[in-house]
């Protein structure tokens, strides 16, 4: 399966209000808060600033397919042609989409052409969560650049064990058990970018971002 797609999406990179619109529309509620539960319930989350991409999320979950998946923060992404979260070192030079040149072992990252500008091509990278196994190979690769790819627990898949096997195996204590009404933790850099793009005029967006930051 070829994981590169092309489509005409000119103006995508110039949409400075993209995150603000998502927040105010309530879509971010699904991304940040996951599956809402009762106030006295807890949920597992990953603190992306502590995660080191060790790979244990893919191998230690009690489920056959890990509940941990990669997520993309588009507003941190550089939409690079030579993406270190997508390509192997050899692939960065060839920019071939053959399986051996891609970091992801399951081709869960979809590369979509956005536009060509000033002699450069820009691409959007999205995650096929059904194909993602939470191995963190892309996360470690992306950390060499903008760090827009990171792991998070998908609450619609997690069975919410009292003692999470991945949390026990986590070498950096990145797993946290928090109240189900708490939003997902985001990278501090991502919160700063979102705050800047939301702008003071979008009070709904700012309120959600403030809530996430308060839970850090």
C-alpha cells in the first residue's frame, strides 16, 4: 500500500485560525478530553513532554492491539518534504515511499501533498489509528525536528486497568491517572502555539486551552 496521497489543498498552510476554529467548534473536546466519564472515574493519559518513545506502549498493553496511538499536532508540524518522522535515513535522501524507506512498520502515516511554494513542496502527515500500533518510531524520528508527533491513550480503546501494564513498564513515568473529566495533556509548546493562533477574541478557544494548561 502506498502511503503517499496527493490532493489540491492550496491555502492549507496559511490557515492561521485552524486550531482556534477546531477548539471553538468543540471538536478539540474529543481530542483533548477523550471519552468523558463520571466525575469519580479516572483515565490513563500520557504526558507527551515526559514520553521518551521507548516502544513499551506497543508491547506491554493487555490488549492484543495497544490502546496507545500516535497523534499529530498539525500546528507544530513543519509539513516538511524530508520528514524525519516519516522516512528512514535512507528514505530522507531518496524520498521513496517504498516500505523499506518508511519508519512506520505498518504504514500508518499518510503523506498528503499540500502545495508547492517558493521551490519547496509541503506535505501533511496524518495518522491511520487503525493501522498504528503505538511503536513510537515516528515519534522518536519527529523529535529530531518539530516534535509534532506523539503518543496518547485512546479512551475509546483503553479498558482502563487499575494498574496499567504500560504505566508499570514506562521508564520515564509518562503515564498519569487522572479524573475522567480532565482534558488530554498536550505538549507545552503545542499549548503555546494554540494560544497564539486562537487569539484573544475567541473566548471559547482560550477557555479550553486554559483548562488544559491548568491541568499540567
